[in-house]
């Protein structure tokens, strides 16, 4: 997973391997091995790559599909409200809060009140993404 995400990030930013290797202070050969999955980075380099692309290490490792962490507190959702949600409900909330194109970002009470409807919409979007693969 890491090698796929690294290559995808580099290509999506139109960055050459040579430029990225220089920016990370590693050799071109090492970067090539990371991108082909022949080598895994250490923790320090993993964090450096995450910082370079402004993504989380969890995203790079495939733990999450959200490249940037979602801060539900900034959206006005309290710790208690968030902690009382099921893991699935948190996944739904995180998905919608991570979308920059949605209009209710600063209206968490609307998001929490309409959670059931958003769960249905979320499932439709997930199926659409799976069908594209």
C-alpha cells in the first residue's frame, strides 16, 4: 500500500523522482525501491514523506483513506458527542467533514441530526467508488 500511495502522490503533484529524492535527502535509487515496494522506509523518513505531501502517516500506510486528519472539534462537535458515536458513525462523520465541497461543515448539529440520512448517502458513494475500481 505504501509504495502505491507514494507513487500516486508524487505523480499527482507532477514531481520527478529526482526532485523528490533530493527534497527528502535520499538517493534516486532508494526512492525507486520505495515506489516499487522493494524497500520500506523507517519511521523518520515516513514522517518526512508525510510532511512533504501534507498527509498523515496513517494514509501513507493504508490505515485510512483520508489523507488529512479530520478535526471534528473544529466543526463544533464535542468530544462527548463524537465519543458516543459508533465506529461506523465516526467513519461517516469523518468522511463528510473531510469533504471540502460540502456546505454543512460549520453546522455540526445539522450533520449529527441527519446522521441516518448521511449513512445512506455514504453507502451509495462507497458503492460508486468500488464500482469504478
